[in-house]
C-alpha cells in the first residue's frame, strides 16, 4: 500500500502509531539523545515519552495532525496556558527520564523563559519516520499547520535542536530569532519565528 502524505486530525486512538513514528524520527535528535543517553533503552523510553506527551497534553489541548509516517503537534494562542503538563504528567515524565529529569526540567524552564510573549501558534513537535524521508510527510504537516495559523492572522514559533533542520524551516518562512545553549551541557536550541502570510 502506498504511503500517503494527506494530513489527518490525530485522535487518542493514534497514540501507539504516532509514538512509534516519533521514536524513529527523533532517534538522532540532539535534545532526545541528551535526555536519553543510554542507546539500548532509548527507543523504549522515547516511545513512553511521546505517548505521555500526546495522550496527556497535546491531543487534549493542541492541534494534532498525522500522515502515514509523520506527526505534528501545534498549540494555538488560546490553548497556551492549558497545554502544559499537570502533576500526573510531570510524575510520569520524571519516571521515564530517571536521573535526567532534573536536566529536562531545567531545559524546559530555560526554553520557556525565551518563548515569545506575543500571541502565536507554537509548533510544539514535528517528526517524520526516516524511512519515509523525501516523500513529503513533514512538509505536508508543516503546510497544513501554517495554513491554519495564517487563516487566523497569527505568527508561528518553533524551537529546533537540530541545526540541519533550520534550512527546512527557513524554506517555509521561519527565521532564527534566538540561539541559546541549554544549561548542564545541553545542546543548542534555535528559536524560529514566522510572520503570518495573507490567505487567498
């Protein structure tokens, strides 16, 4: 069966499939490798991590879309205050991260301090299975989310810890707004901003 790149709204029933896709997509991501340095256990930990974020946070308060081999989680300006981990989510993430939980918390605090204050659509997470590279999976999701942001007249913001992805985001109209180094020897994080474009 051919892989299609038509974005669809993701539901809670998609959790397992989305977590598997994102686990493969983020296996070589500097941030995820920093949070989960143990290679033998990384895939299992990542799958639990993405399942927790999706089912307890983004599917409830975000705009989540998927294709056959990619997924994207957006947060609208109206949902920014809601799309944060509650106490149970934090407990689960702490358990998954183990002795890296402190670094994770500090990274989240650091990044949050640099998040733009003006209303915007936030691309919380996007990833495509490397096996589907070149098939337009991630691009389709980016276009879909940005079209929704443009329809509301809102700018968009994202953070990337993978420098090789910056030209991809720049192609879609993002520009680097800030570059920061995460504490504790963490990777560099690039904050990227995109002004809204007029819709037809």
